[in-house]
């Protein structure tokens, strides 16, 4: 009989697939706390394992890939949920901790960024009105090797405050990847802001999240629809 497994290190989940020509069983096992998977260096919290029935010859193949660890600027927003919920298993998504933005001296920056692959920004003006806070955030992300993805929802801030447009210029210069909602929108925004020459631009149509808006955060929508018939 053959057993084969891959172990995960803390903070680094994996996506593992196995294929075999023999009958087999695939399991994902929580090993946190088991002495066989810990030492004074640390512990291996989870393993991906295949057990194959005995045979004289076995054909076995596998793939191992890290699960993307993404922190977003507005995790609960319907747009964000409609994007990430279908990606469960391929992406670990969380809310970026705003307390780290407002207090640059706050403890936990290094630990948090060590376990992060991508920072996904939505509306810069909803993060902070302070250009200096945004510059500090960009500098910390760069120093930690965290990639920056910006969904470019709007050509200018919602309030159309000309002083906040500086935030859009700042993130255009910083973004490694930019998501646009249409080719026309991409053309307009790239004509207005100076993006990094190596930035990757992709058009992803805006998702429809009517089903999400009908529950939870959007009781107002139900009331408005009732009023309007």
C-alpha cells in the first residue's frame, strides 16, 4: 500500500490535487497539535494525503500550488463577495486591518504582511482621505513584496472632490494589476492616470449582485422596490 502526503506550513495554505489509476482515498487532515507534526521550530497544521490500494504497479500524479492570500479594502461589500465567494478554495480573502492604516506604529504589520500575497484595493477614498497614510501603506506593501491589485471602479472619487484625485494618481503609480469594468473605461482611465509601465490591465465585467443585495445589508433596497412597485 502507498500513502503520500504534502504538509502545509503555518500561514501558507496549499491547493493539492492527486490522480491515480488505482482505487484510492484523498483526505485533508488537520494535524495542528499532533506531536508527529511539531517541533521546537513550529508545527505543520494540515496535510493533504492520498492512500492507494495495494498493487504491483501504480500510476500517481499530483500538483501543488499555493492558495493566494488576499486582503481587500472592503471585504463585506457585495462586489467583493461576488468576486471572491466563487473562488473559495483557490483564494483566502480577508479584510485589511484598518487599525494598521490609522496608526503606523501599531504592532502586527510585519506578521500580517508576511502572510499576504496581494492587497486588493477598491475605492481609495473609502480607506482614508490622507495622502500620507496611503503613501505609508504603499511603502509597507512594497517593502514586504506584497502585490497591489486595484479595481478601478470610478474615474474620479465618488464625492468628485478634486483634492482626493491625488489618491487615484498615487495608486495608479503603485498598482501591479488593474481591474477595469469595460474596455471603454480602461481607455478613459489609462488616458487620465500614469500607471506603471509593467502593470497588468484586465477587463472583468462588473458582476450582478442583486441576490446579495436582497439579503443582509440591503433591507433598504427591498423597501424602495416596494415603494416603487
